[in-house]
């Protein structure tokens, strides 16, 4: 089993910054990719950013130029640096990972962690 813990959320004024962390632990041989998602009340959960082992990244159009995803492979941890925050960024932020439990098995997708609340005031 793989356990994910998201942290770093909070309340911030528009234009401010937050840095989120996602730590994966458990039976992990390797991680191919990690991603950040968010879900606002009444909205679908959407992909915010994704990063692969080779450090290729992609972002939702709404956060390009403002958010940066990074990864510490040795710690199985992903980060999301969020700058120039807007009220529309308010949501619960979740992460997941594509992982292999051992060298012989394909990558699987983890479930969600508990999420971390990000609230941006006007």
C-alpha cells in the first residue's frame, strides 16, 4: 500500500504565495510521475500540474506562469509552488502518483490523500 500526505495549504490574500508538499510512502520501488489536482465546491476535480521522473511537466492553462511543480525523487515527494494566487484558486488540493511496487510490476495509480485546503481571499 502507498500512503500520500498533502500539506502546506492555508489562507492567503490574493497575490500571495503558498508551497504545497506531497509525500508518498509505503511499498514503492519507483515513481514514474506525480500530479497535483484540485476540486472546488460544486466543480469537477481537475489536473493542476504533473511531473515525470524525467522532469517533464505540464500545467492547466489556468495556472501556467503562476504555479511550478517540482519533485525530490529521493524523498518521493512532490511540491507545488503557487504564486500570484487568485480567489479562483480556492479549492482542496490533492496529489497522486504513478508507482511500481517492485521491479517486476507495471505502474499503478495511487488513490488520493486527505487533501489540503487552499483559500484565497479577495
